């Protein structure tokens, strides 16, 4: 941890955030200005804790700065603003590459054949392991408002999915059996609908076709659309929107800029 950061946040004087951090947030996390004062303060306190408590590492020659840390913290915590003081304590390490990176992967192409090799990645999220992000993708998304993609929200949605076991399945912890039953029903139908849409090139959806990969990726992609294109998601997929709103306990339409 940077010494001045440790000193600054070792006391209770973690609010307000440093002016330089506030400038970063104004550029890269404009949604913050749409929050009511109490929620904004809670977000800022969360950002301070998130930046302080995680192990951060720049990879591939990237030298990490406050801009990287503060931006990632803000967008990660955006999805848990409806929860009570949830700073992703189960995530200890965040690795940031300057751009798309390559990682070893295995792919089952059928017929008992498994192909091994390196594939390009924009981000990864591991159970009790690191979250890995590509800064160039983050930068392109936050600089183009209205872009329904957000790799930070995507990868941290996987972390929520992991909270009930090491196998991400698109079913994060749900409060009641009734809610879980409804969640499974709606998610199954919406996932199958997306798969059908993505088989026809002429059709388009608010949900990226990467969500048709499996149920875990569907949940992560739905999270992106929920926070970044809430109006369109609520219009095109009202049942899915209601399930996401119930789970995240917030309505991003009230924060649209």
C-alpha cells in the first residue's frame, strides 16, 4: 500500500475523498453525481476502503495510478449500492493489464476433443481469487456514455455469483425460496430467448450475445445492461429487469445521466 494512502485512511478521516480522487470520479464515474448525498457518501467511504484494502498490481508493463484504482472501485461498488456496506471483502487481489491480454484456456469442441491454447481476454474473475481487468476496455467504455458494456460490473457480478459456491451458475445468493424459484424461471426463459436472438444475425438485443455462452455469463451481461442501459432493458425485458432490480435492490433508471 502507498504510504500516504495508508496514513490518510488509517484514521476515520476518509471523507470527503481527496480532491484529485473527486476529479477522477467526475470524469470516469459520472453516475456518482446523480446519487443522493447519503448514498454518495456511502459510495465514497466504500471507495476509500476498497482502494485501501485490496492488493493492486499492474501487469504487462502498466504502472498503476489513482485513476485506475479509484475508477475500478467506483464501478465495482456501484452494483452493491443497494446492499449494506458490501465492499467485496472476498476479493483480495485486483490485477490490471494495459489492454487485452492472453491467457491459457481449454475449449471442448465436441467429439471428445479439447483444444488448448491462449485466448484474448478483456477480464477474468476467479473464485476467491483475483479479478483481472484490461484498462483499455474500461477506458473506452467510460469515455463513451450510453455504451451498455461495463467490464468492471461484469467481472464483479461473477464475484456475487461465486458467493454460494465455486461454480458460477448465474444464481447468486437469493433471499427466499419463492424468489429463487421466480429467478430460475425468468432467467431460464430470458437466456433461451437471447440464445435464439443470437442465432439470427438480423436480430438485436439490449443484451450482448456473449451472454448466450452460459448462464453465468448471462447473469454478468444482464448486470451490465441493468446498470448501463436500464431504460432499454426495462422496455425489452421487463421481467428480467424486475428480477435484477429485486436482487440489486436499486433502480438505475433513477441515476441515468
